[in-house]
C-alpha cells in the first residue's frame, strides 16, 4: 500500500505530463468502448431484424432443399406441414409456427410485369413468426385467397394502390404456365429495400392452387421461440418433437436462422473484424505512448533513482515503484475514459442514429429503425482496469531499466 501512495505522489509531480497521458489513455478507452457499443448494437439490430422480417428462429425444410435453394425446387417440399406444425407445437418454448411456399413468378399490374419472389404463407402463422403483417401502412393483411400484399417499393414500381387488380404468371410443378389474378389488400413498409421492392405475399392456399400442389404442401415451416436463450438447445427440442411424432425419418432438417442469412452474417463479421483490428491498433498506440512517457520519467529521474538505491531500495522494489506509477496513471486515465464513454452511451441509447437514408436500398444488411448501441455495463469497469494493465505493460521496459541502473552512474548522471 505504501508503494502505491508513493507512486500516486510521483505521478502527479509532473502534472502537465500526467494530464497529457491521462487524456491519451482516456480518449483511447472512450473510443474503444464507444466503438464496441456501436458495433454490438449494429450486429444485434441487424440480426434481430433479419429474424423478425424473414427467417424466424429456425426453419424446417426437406433435407435436400438447401442444396438447390437457388432454383426454389417444388419437388423438394414438405408434403404434410400441418403434421409438422402439430409436432413442433408440443414444444413449450415455441411461440409461433408458420408455413411458406416460395416460388418465382412474373408479377404484373396488367401492363408492366416484374419477375420477383412470391411467398405464399399461412396468414396467422406468418403473423406469429414475422413482423411483416405489423408493417402494413395501407390496407390490411391477408384475409381471403384473392388478397395480395406488396411492399412500398413494388407498389411504386408498378403504380399500385390498395384495391388494384394484379396478375401473376408461374410454372406449376408440372411445368405448366398458369395465370392467376388477385387484388392488393395491403402495402407494407419494412424499411428494408430488398423486401419492400422484391417480395410479394399471398395466401398459402392461393400459392398451392397456382402451382398445382396439395393442401399439405409447403417449402418450409418457420418457428419462432418465446425467448432466444439457447438456439442450439431449442433447435434440438424441435428435432426431438419431430422424431417423437414419427416425422424424424420423413427427410426433414431443422436449420438455425443463420443458415438463411449467410450473406448478412459474413458481411457483418468482416466489418467487425476490421473494426476490431482498428481497436487493436489504438490499444497498441496507447501502450507505446505509455512506454514513451515512462521512459522519459526514468530519463528525468536518474538522480532520484540513484538516491533511492543509495538509501536502501533494492532493484525489485524500484521496478515495482515504476510499474505502480504506470498502473495508477493507466487507472486514472481509464476511469476518466470510462466516464466519458458512459456519457456517450447514455446519449446513444437515448437518441440513436438514423442511418437508414445513408445506406443503399439493396445492401444486404437490414436496418429498419434508428440504430442504438448495445452495451454490457461490466464493459466500463473492465475497460478502466484494462487501461491500467496496458499502462503496466507499457511501463515494464522503463521499470526494468530503472531497476538495473548502477547507483554511481545514476548519482553522477547530472554532475
């Protein structure tokens, strides 16, 4: 304890240098904490939006479907989705179950057509597993088999409004081109351009009729859990439920949501790696700054070091004194930086940043609301302590140099 008291007094003997070092350390801690919070918030929001708009938590598909997913194969489909729903519904953690039939078709207003993704859905199940029904800004969600729901981008491209008649042309499972019509019942605005511009919703029954499929046919069953605590364990429960209802041998596979968001996950992970590397560079710069500062302190205190050695302080204690000074300096700067970062965190959580207008509409990262950072409040004291430890690391070489000095050389260095 006495050593730390002496170290504290020594640190503030040169207030100008101490303040400059504290500013450097504090700014480093503030930037690292702020970057970490925004990176985490960016990832959390993007992943949650992907789950809410599209993937749900897990999906059940025919085992071979994902290998050929690009062609939206109708031959690799689930042939009794109500039985799958009944089995999965026995899992207590499940909050909602939906069924989908995805296919591509030409979607038209009667004059102009667009080749796009058509998603036939169980209306009530889709409302339980995704937020698309809640994003409708005009009209209403699917109520009858004639109803069609489109995004604001699609409505703008084709000049459609609620009540307008629309047509779609698609190849059924036998290769026959079928033409069906409907009317726009609702227009949604998710804020995610890829969905608003390129996905059309209709009822699962309408999709089955269009493709000459049976009432139990679907390409996938989507599952949403009440809380996402352990996705791997919850997915295992779904598999067990399928097996216990004799559906385990039906060629069905349970996939986590990440399987359907590989582009998003890869894009975010690459960005996170880049930002993490930048944070590492910042930490290195702070460490080098501490090293330089402590080296200067040793250089300026040759005679003091010689005096301390002359009155009986051994080499080990002298080295520990300089390490303690580095620790005190780092901790003071780290606490100051943590307080600044805490203030920025409060502002970020209260106000957020609206980046939706800054991103291209076709970027594969779904950000549909004001972005806010995500923090673990333990990060702040940990960051302050880490700053102190980094300062200790930066003080090791100067401390060893001070400990190895010869008393005669130190006392005579300025004579």
